[in-house]
């Protein structure tokens, strides 16, 4: 019995190790996942860009600003000149926070009166906002302790787009895009691999359908399933979890259509190179995890190493997350939607045309 079991183990190991695709599957994808997890998946907030509006320009406010500059958490500081610059600064996600000093700050500190420092946070990134707020509170508390008794500095936080930093308000719009991507990708990657594994691909090739029609027929079901998944998440998020939706439904569905089209092109390519459904599933997993990690869903892109950040802009989910969160929480204007949508259009065209050409070559 032991001998038979050992022989079976040996046969299975040889079957895996002697197959080039299997060797690739057990070696390369885990290394890629480890590489990305190690560099991108961190919950620490580092190098967070912030804005400072200093209408005081006194010695006391400059002292606090220098403490921000000396902090390892805020290495990129942008200075605002007027209150009107706060809205576009946060709307365009140039930073996660604005620190504001009023005209009386230094005078109140010198007079021993309560002095206030206001921070305005981007509530669309609820986890980041909470962490950044904690860093600021630490800096202000240390400054107040250095001033000594009789002088009081208050921190006044204000969260835009998500006043109470409700995590579901961040998570549901993000999952709207992420789960639509996952569902669309899984459906599309299984299509050709399933035909090949079941032996029905040859029947499909001798049918009256042309290769172009086959490509279209394989891509559209994934798009429809992705849109259906998005609709379900929209209904559940707004009706069950009470997440507000302030934007345009037309812009949301138009963006979702182009987004899942880009994902379907990736899925068709994976399915074309996969001999079995198991390989196709593994290929979709290898695509999904880096997309989620590098898109800014789990951790801010600015936390990642500088050399890794350009790769995030090749991922459709990076742009769709901005669109979905913007439309859900703050009625993102059409101009801003299209600003994030045109890269998705280019990615969709490249993926669909490239996957179609590759698939037709595989059919010949």
C-alpha cells in the first residue's frame, strides 16, 4: 500500500514538474503575488500629500508647519493661497488633507486664548483620513505640550464627502467596481478554456460563425454579467446599506460599460492561452490580486514605491475606483469623469483588439 501511494506521489510530482505550464504556474505567480504584497500592501500612510493654508503667517503657525515638514508622514506639502483653492485641491485628489490656520492663530496663542487648527480631510478615503488625522493630532498635542500650561491649541477636524468617516461609504463604491471586475473576468476567462476542455471548440470552429463573431460572442456575455453585477451592488449599497449616491446614473453605467469591456479583453486573452478551466481560473486570480493591490483600493497609491506607481496607471480599476467613489459621494462632474475615463477607453481598445487578434491566430 505504501509503495503504491509513493508511486502515485512520484507520478503526480513528475506530471507537474515536467509540464512547462505547470512549472510556470507554481513558481511565477506566487513570486509575483509576494512581490506585490511586500511593496504595495501596507496600511501605513507614508508620503501623504497635504495642503496648507496659512492665513496667519505668524511665528507660532510657522512652528507647526515646520513640524509637519519634519514629519516622515508628510513629505509632500503644497501651499494654498486662498480658501477657494481647498475645494479643487480635494476634488482632484491632489492631497488627502488641508491644514488651515486662521488670521488670529498666533495672536490667540500669544494671548493665552484657545487657538484652533482646522484640518479638512478627504472622507472618500476613510481609513487614510483616520490615520492622517491621528498623525496631525499627535503633532498638535506635542506642540501644545511644548507651549506649557495656560496656552491651548485645539484641532478641529472636518471630513468632506464622508463627514462621519463611515467605512461603508468608502467600501461599497469601491466594491462596486472591484466585484464587477472580478465577475466579468472570471466569466470571460472560462469561456474559451471551457470549450477547449470539453472538446466543443472544434464544433464551434466548423459552425457558420466567423472568428470575429466568435470573439464578440465571447466578450459580450462577460460585459453583460459585469453590468448586472454592478446593478446588484448599486441597489444593495444604496437601499440596504444606505450609501448615498449623488452623481449621474448615466455616467456611472457608461463608465462601467467601458470598464468591463476593458476587463473582458483581458479575460479573453487569458482564456485563449489556457488549456483548461483550472489554468484560466489561476490566470484570473493572478490578474485580480495585483489589480486590487495596485489600484489604490486597499492602500493609497502614494504609499507605494515611486518606481512602482507608474504601473498602477495601466490598471483599469485605478480609474474606475475614482469614478465610482466620485459619483457615489460627491456628484463628480462629467468633465472629471471623462478625465478618468479616456485611459480606460484606450486600455479597452488595446485589450479587445489585441485579444481578438491573438484569439483569431489561435483559431487558425
